[in-house]
């Protein structure tokens, strides 16, 4: 590895050279400068001396030109101060840049990044996407045209090379800018799209397509005056420089814009929603290399499924969200997040998958086949967040394998703690943030490592006057090394720091040193690091904060302020206190939740306090009231809104459901059974509903005092089983239910049971006569 300071060369928008931090200007003559520019631009090649002599001194004899070249090489070496290292290679025949030179040139980086950006976009199958991270980096380097306004009166051959090279870079930059303008427009980021189009016009003022699109976007943004001025600028340029008029299409657009400006009406259709990603409320820190690598992996059509693998709290979801958001506008049909936290079954996985893609499932084929058919020939990116335990389900593995093979324009991005173990899987192992300083050996200015930046950002959110000094920087680095750059651990410590940073961090390290050291020696024990960090955060909480955090840990699907206020009398100012300490999160919709690792720690604290039973019962009572209210709304005709509310709270309802079963409060289920059945039925979550109800069935089937509940459960399992095409299970349970209901006087349940049995017989195409004979009984039961 070359540890010497880099030779930095800027050729876009001028010409500047630095050796490390020291500028180099003593090139003596334009010829020397031109020689260096040519060698840098064509770095990687060695040139015959006769070629360079002819390029720069084409108007004199070859002998004199070779002599001048020798002098130019000597002067160039002096200008570059080659005492410590050799930059220019020159033997008797060839000249070039030394291959091992630590050379950083914007034109070389631009070329490589543009190659990376388009590497898979135009592959033979036409299925690859743009590497948007590389493209953005490339365009960022292109400040202005190659050696813009930099005149070298050298030779006709060099001037011709300069012109061709400038046009090559211009064309490449314009290609990227055109794509970015379309990309930003698809994302409805109109200001950024306008900036890209202005850059195109600066490079190629004759490009009428760019003018047309810019006028269109200015009008879309209601910048009527700017749109009309842009049109006037185009007319003037075309008349003065090309002596032509605008295309009729452009003139028609102008007339349309002028008419719209007078009426202030925007006839643009509403932009189609291209993603369902949540609004990210904190700045993304570091991970530059990871973003670049992931962007390239996703752009490559060969890589059908990329799995970001790592420990809990390592930042998998945050990184995946960042790359997914960057890809919005790249994938023509959108980017979709399927959040799988707390989903445990294959049917629940498919149901959530279908819900996000807005697929209306039918019983004509399996859910997995309907998802695959929907995704076929669509260019979409699907982010499966927190796949975790589901990744080891054989059904999930087979489905993802089929999806990857049959939908060749779908890219699947996964976050998980486990491998999926299918042939198409690419594992992207994610470790902690960088916590080592770089640049010491080369004498460059040191940028703080990503881990230090994250710590500083978190502390500054509550202590804005914090300034990173050489003293506290080293203390923060010490902590970041001990937790190996683990983002959650860093945020927890930072959230608990009040007052003197050095003292608090040293105290944290001292009190948790045993666990920290064990984590350094074994990744298997990494959780001990988090345990120590959490304990430090816990003891720094007030008693009220400890009580609040422990109690809200029983929520599994997040919560809103009104809910936690009604159950535990915990309101906004107390929630904000936990957010400031990185113990609680809130999304842009105002829904709160705990990171799963934090939640697990807090659950342990709740158990230790002896208050868990009381807290879970309070939550259960609330959700029983909630479901009874939703049942009323459902009967009043507000079915869709009602089921949406239940969907959002389903994980918490499951906590209440399990607690009722655990504490044998079975009679409480009678009032809520019907509304939950309607939810599982209408939302096509048949298997999940069967699982919930089976857990009740096995507990109440031998309880004479709960015969009605038992019959209701059998009835609804049978109905859901029929919808799930489990005909034998449906027949078995509905038949048992029918026999039981004969001893009761419950017309409603009997009607439901008979309708279910009738559906089964219709499907089997047998016993139609028997079915016909049951109709009077059905009508009698329903009082029609």
C-alpha cells in the first residue's frame, strides 16, 4: 500500500495540482503543463517519446522536438518535487505516470464512476439498472467542462486532442445529467431536476430537448416567469447562433405555459407514488463504501437477492432504507418496504407482502403464485426488513427462490440475522461503523471516523454547544473501539451522557469494562457489550423514566401517544425524554416504537420490578375496549377504516390475546371473536386466523361452561379453512360445530355453520340435494 501523500489533480473547470496539502504551480511553461495534463488524462498508458514530441512540437524537426521533450520531463520532475518518490516514468523509449503513484485525478475518478454507473444498464438482456450512487458521485466531480476557459497555446495536434477530450467528457456528463433529471422528476424532486437541466444547457446550450424539459418543469413548479424567460433565452440563442426557430413542439409548450400562468392552473396529473418508505428523521452517518457496494450489487441483474446480514442494532435497517430511498426513481414501478417484524408464519409473510403491493388475493391460485404473477415483467425493488427467523422457513426460501427466478426485473433486498440459503442469495456482511482514524501516516487532515461522527451527532441533538476537541475525541474513540463501532451501543451511551463527556465515558467504560473486553475477544458474546451499555443507560434514567420504559416495552407493534396515555398515563414530554436518550423512536406518522434489543432489555427490567402482570392486564383491557369499538364501527358500515385500525394494532392485540389465554380469561373472547374473524376473513389472512383460534380451541374444548365459545371457535376455524381451501379441516370443524349447536338455541351461529357446510358441499359438487334440503333451515335461522 502506498502511504505517500496523494498527487491530486483537478481538470474539470480549470487546472489545479496539489501534493498532499501543498499546491504545485511551478510548471514553468505551457508545454510542461500540457505534457503533465496529457500524461494524467491518459494515465495507465506508456507513450513513445516520438509520439509525445510530435504531439507538443509538431512544427519543428523530430530531433529538436525530442530534445525539448527531455527538457520538459526534467522541468516537470522539478515542479513535482520528485525527491522522495518517482512520479514520472521515463526510459530511453517510453514516458508515462509511474503505475504505483498515489494519483487522485477528478477526470480519472469521473471516468471510473461513469463506467460503474452504466456497467449493467445496457447489458445484453436489458435488465440491469443504473448504479445511482456512482452516477451521483461522477456528476458531483464534473464541476465544469474539462480545462474550461484554460487556454494552452501549445500545438495544433494537442489542441485537437484537447477539443476531442473535452467533447468526450461533455457527452458523458450530459448523458448522466439527462438520466438524473428524469430520476429527480420521477421522485418529484423538481428543484434538483431543474438544476440538472441547467447544467446540461450550460454545457450544450443548443440542446433544445433540455430547454423544453426545463420549461416544462419550471411551469410544473409554478415558476411561470422563469419558464417564459427560459423560452426567450432559447429563442435568442437559436436565432443568434444557429439562425433557426424553436421546434413547433417547444412553441406549443410555451403557449400552454403562458395560458396556465394567466389562470394559475396546473394541469399536471398527480405524481404516482413510487415507494412506501417511511420519512427518515435523522441524518445518515457514514457507510459511504457500503452504500457504493450495495448500489453496484443491486444494479447487477445477476444478483437477484442481496441479504444484509449482521448483529441486532448494527444498522442493517437504516442502511437498507438509505439505499432503497436512493433507488426510488431508478426502478420504474417503484420501491416497496415489507416490514416483517413480529410476523412469524409463512401465510402472514405472504399476506403482508400482498398488502404492500396492493394485490387483491383470490382463491383461484395460491398467494405465492399471485404475487409472482403480479411482479412478473415489473421493474421493482422489494425490501424485506427483519426477515430473521422467517429466513429459515422452507416455504419462505422456496418462494423467494421462485420469485427471483421467474421475475427477472425484480431485485430483492433483505435485512436479517440469518442467511436465506438459496442459490441466488448474495450475502452482504455488515459490521460496525469505522472507528479507526486515517490519514496519520500521510500527514493529511484527519476526518473523524464514522463512529465518532455518530456519537457527536447524537450528543449535539441535546447538547448543541458540544465541540469536538482533540481531548474528547480520543475519549470518544476509546469508547467506539470498545464497542467495535456498534451504532446502537454508541447511540445509547451518547443518549445518556450529560455534562462532562470525558468523565461520563470513562465512567461507562470503567463500570462495564468486563463485558466490553469479553465482546472484543468473541463475536459470539457481542450481546454482552450491549448489555453493559444498556445497564449504563438504565442507571442514568430517573425512576420515572425507568418505569415508563419498562411499561411501554410490552407493546410489540408500536403505539401512538393517545394509547400509551390512556393505558399508563405516559404523555408526550415523558416520551420525548426517552427519545432524546435513543431509547425510543418515533416515525413521521407519530407512531412510537422501541428497537427490539432495547425492548427485550426493558422487558427483563419490567419482570424484575414485579409489575409485568399489571401492565399486560392494563394493555389487554385497553385492546378489548378497542376491539369492541371497532366491532361497532364495522356494523355501522365503516368496514375499511375499522380493519385498517385493527391491522395497525394487530401485534399488540396478539399480546392481549396471548395474555387472555395464559390467564384463562376465556369468557372475554366472546365479544371480540366476531370482529377478529371478520378481519382475518376480509383481509385474506386465513391461516393466521386459524392459528389464533386453534390456540383457543385446545384450551376450551373440554370446558362445559364454555360450550358457546367452543362452538364459535369451531365455526370460524371451519369458515377460514374453507377460504384457505383446506376442505377436510373445514368439513370436520363445521360438522362438529353443527352437532354442538343442535343442543343450543343460537340461530346466528347455526346459520353461519349451515352456510359454511353448504359452501363445502357445493365445492365438492356432491350431495346437492342434501344441500337444497337445508335451505329452509338456513332461512329459518336467519329470520329472513
